[in-house]
């Protein structure tokens, strides 16, 4: 090989290393969404309009993919199966810690960027406060859930309950909708949920408000994050287009109410710092390891 050819190859290698991964990929963006709805089919139908909206705004194909656990969605951002994602706060923090995924926006619910974790029971359960839960059956969400797992686990830890598996008579891990349903039916004594889910289930007639009682409410938590993979975060121009498209969804909803589920009113631009309280809870509980 001639010296000049070697130099040209070396130059190409240097230039290619400086380019974002998206420069080599096709135009398709893989959009991962958590299981916000009772099943994948309904979830896909609910978020497909958003995927189509982003495709139109970006001039790129956007393929929607529902991932049925927050942990799974966080991992998909890390292993390259997902480029952009709408995921819960703890799922985002896990994805950021594992692979450097970056939050670029936060979803708004009734105009607010925050929500609350809850612990619910039946009004006739005899349970009036968290201290009454000892020996009772309790349901957490999956271990990638903010309100269903991380925040209540942190609260129990602050109460001196280091091992809920031993403190409660029975512990299960399931979906938020199942938690509310089983608690209101009396199949479980109590469970962890979040206000948006409980309100939506009551509004849709899936549970009755009279059969659900809140015994604990968390401090405000940041809403779900719209995040991009670490590789895609390097493409600053694309990130800027995504942020602009997300910010414009509020106005777009006025003419197309199907872009987002009921009560969701758009996005606000944000970044990793908004999720510091979630990261702190993860570190305090030992569910997240400190960065080296």
C-alpha cells in the first residue's frame, strides 16, 4: 500500500470517528414507549399519532415500539435497540446511568411537569397510615418504576424498613393498573401507584373512587422524560429539531387531540438536572451505583 493511500485512509478514519452514529445509519428512528396503557395493542394505538407527528416534523421515518417494562426500555436505550424514548423518571435515570442516555424534554400533564407517587388501600381495610402495613400484603410496580418501586422503597427505608419482603406478609410486583384493580377488589391490602394512573382509571370507570383510599403521597416528582440515546445525543442538530417538535406539540394538540392521551398537554424542554431527586433516591436505596 502506498504512503499516500495510507494517509488518506487514516484521514477517513479520523473523520468517521468524529461523526455521530446517526450519520451512518438510515433515516429511521426507533421510538420506544413504556407500557402506559393496559396492553401493548392499546399502547401502540395511543402513541402512534405521536410517532407520526415526529416523523413529519423531522422528515424521517419513526418506528414505534412498546416495551412492557421500564427496566426493559432503559436497557433498550443502552443496547442500541431504541434511539428515542418516552419513559418514566426512574427508567430514564437507569438509562442515563447505564449508557449515558440524555433527557431532552419532560411531558406535561394538565400543564404541569410533575406528579406524585401514592400508596393506596381500600377504605374498609383498617389501614390508615404506612405504619399499619406491617404483615399486610403489598404490591409494588416493576423494579424500573419510579412511583411503583423506587420512591415507595425509599420512603420505607427512611421509616427503617430495609427489607419490605420481610416486613410485609406478602409482596408482589405487577403493573400499575393491576395494583389498583386488585386493591379495590380486596385481593391485596395495599399497593404503590401514582396519581395520574389512579385518576385516569377512575375517570375511565375501571375502578371506583369510593373503593380506593390514598394513605400516603410523595413530594412532587418530575414527569416522564423524553430521552435520546447517548449516540444520538451527539447529533446536536437532530436533538434541537426534536426539542422544537416536542415544544410545538402543545399547539398541535389544539387541532389534533389524539397526539397525546387525555390530560397530557405537551412537553417542556428539560435536561438531566431535572431528575436529580430521582437519582438521589436511587443512590440512597442502593438501587443505583455512584458514577466512578
